[in-house]
């Protein structure tokens, strides 16, 4: 910017609508503090994010105000109206907020401004309009507090929904483990009883050892038992039932399913007959059936406990409760944890497709808050698909120092007329009571303000994709909470 030390007199300042109600002493003070500065066409007056040092009033020319949005400078206003103002508009708040320019101002034509240093202008506001300043301060901090409360409510609602889903997911394997444990207790008692009948003195040592070896062999057959279709299993059970009935085994229809599940067939049962004889066959078969049933039940318990452990691990990964707020994270682990937490919310008609680039490095990030981003984007995608479609999650390298996480859906898409507003706080297309309009706003602030990344959206009917760009390393430490 090029400047000249020109000044305006009190009478000239009075022609500006912002100062027309000021008294002579106030106008004289402004004339002494401010100066006239000129900016040639095509030059920046100030840039977004720079320290806000001056308050600008347009005297002549045309200016354009822009905001940085998803990596692009978006023009939000263009005017040639004399007296419009910009720059350090929040200087009256002092050091209670970070004093930076909230936008960029560019001269479209040669422009002339009346410029007042931010500190002097703020002091004048407090001296001349104390009640107005109090009202403005209350409005500013009230809105910020409201945003914080609504943001917390959004997070709590999401957490409550996820907790309900997690409870449901945990209940199924827990109930399965309880049922299997109860059945296992009965089977072990029955096995002890049958063993007493077999070994009541009528089996010699050799036969008892052979029966134990058959038991071990049955367990091995169970481990390698082929997966049978429903029709194959039914046919095999009918054949085995007939064989058992022919050999005088009572309740053969009850034993056959367990024996078939354990890989036992007619030929193998022939070796049992050779070992224990026909008179002890039923007790031996029931004992072997208890053995197989016990192994199957222990397998169910193992699967259930493994599932519970996996869910607890996913919840731990999702919440990052045992981690520092900022740490080195694997985005794939975060995405998988989020999908696990959201499993109960994913309809049966939605297919989840994951395309992960496993060569991507780990990054410095706030893991729990990134999980909140994934949650917001995935839930929005599920809502857009209304129960059926494809949810796609892709990761890739952008060729520089950032990795990309793309979350896409095959929903109806985002209309062009509302796409520029989707990141605005409290903007939502959902019915009243079903959405706060803060999900994408919170996601944007987490990605952009806290991680110094970017979040973009491309949408056509049947193909909507949100792309989150994250730097590998945080260049500046973030705050403990998402900035306003």
C-alpha cells in the first residue's frame, strides 16, 4: 500500500455518515488521529488473519471484501459507497479476543481511505459511547457463548446416540456369552455323569485310553470341520440319525446336529463302536457329543468376548480417553473406530466401501475431535441416503504434505443454491427438532482452525463427496477447544 500524509478536516469528516452525529471536539480529535491513505487498483488494503491495526473508511473508489473458504478467496461484498467501513471492527473488545482482520479487502479501482489506528479508535468508542459498547460486548460474547453451548449440545446428542448404539452392540455378544456359559455348565455336568457311566469298571484301561483319544480326535475334527450349506447339513443329519437309530442310540435326532457340526460322520462313528463296543456305544456317543458341544459353546464365548473387547477398544479409540489431546494418530484406526461406533445407525440397505491407502503416514492431530468430524460427515451421508445406497470412505495422498480423507454417498445431493451455506452455524435443511445446524460448522472449525487443514464438498445427485485435507504435522499448536 502507498500512503500520503493527507488529513481531513472536521467539516469533511462530518460528511461521512459514520461521523455525522459527532460533536466538534470529537471530530477534531478524529481529524488529528486519522490520516488519508491511497491504495492503487489491484492492491490489497489488508489480508485476512493479519493483525488488525487500523480502521478504514472508504472515501472514494471501489473495494471488494473476500473470505477464505476451503482454500479459495470468495467475494462476499463489493461496493463503491462512500463512508463504508472495514478493518479493525472488533477493536472495542480489546485483548479479550484475538485482534486480526476477519476478512480481506482489495482495491478494485484506485481507492482513498480515511484510516484511524485501531487502539485510538477503540478508546474513542469507550469514551464516547460507553452504553453502546457494553451492548455490543454483551451481544458478541452472548452469541459466542450460545454457539459454545449449542456446540456442546450437539456433541452430547451425538455421544448419546453413539452410546445407545454401543450399548445395543455390547448387549448382543454379552447375552450370547451368558447363554453359552449357562449351557456350558449343563454340558460339563452331563459329561461328568456320562464319564462315570463309561468308567464304572466295565471298561479296561486300554479302552478308556482309546476313548480319550477319540475325544481328542473329535475336538480336532471340530477345528477342521467343513462349512456345510443348510441342505448339506440336513442331509448329513438324516444319514447320521438313521445310523444311530440302527445301532440302538436313543434320542439320535438330538445328537445328530451337534455331531455333524463337529465334523463327525458315519464312518468315524464306526471306530467308536470298535473301541467301546455296541453295549457302551450310546453312553460313549453322548459323551463325545458333550465334548463337541462344550467346544462349540467355548467357541461362542470366545467370539462374544472378542467382540466385546473389540467394541471396547473401538470406543477407547473413538473417545481417545487414554491419550493426550494432541498425538500421533493413524487416520484409518480413527475411521474404523467411528464406523464401529456408528454400526447400529447404518441401515441394512447401505453398503460401506472402504478404500484405504495403507502407505499413508501417521499424522499429528487431535484424535477425538477428528472422530467427531468423521461422525458428523458419515451421519449426514446416512441421512442423505434415507436407508439405501453406498457409503464410501477413501484415503489418499495429495502429493504434497497433506493426506486426504474422502467421505462420499449416493444420496440426493446438495442443491447448488444452499451449498455455499452448509458450513454456516445453525443452518440446516432437516425438520425442526432433528438437527441443530452445527455439525458441519463444528467440523469446519476442527479441521480448518484447529488442524490448519481444509474441508471441501463436491455434489451432484447420486454423488456427494466431502474431502478433508489434513497436514501431516501441525505447524502451530491448537487450542484446547475448538476456537469460535
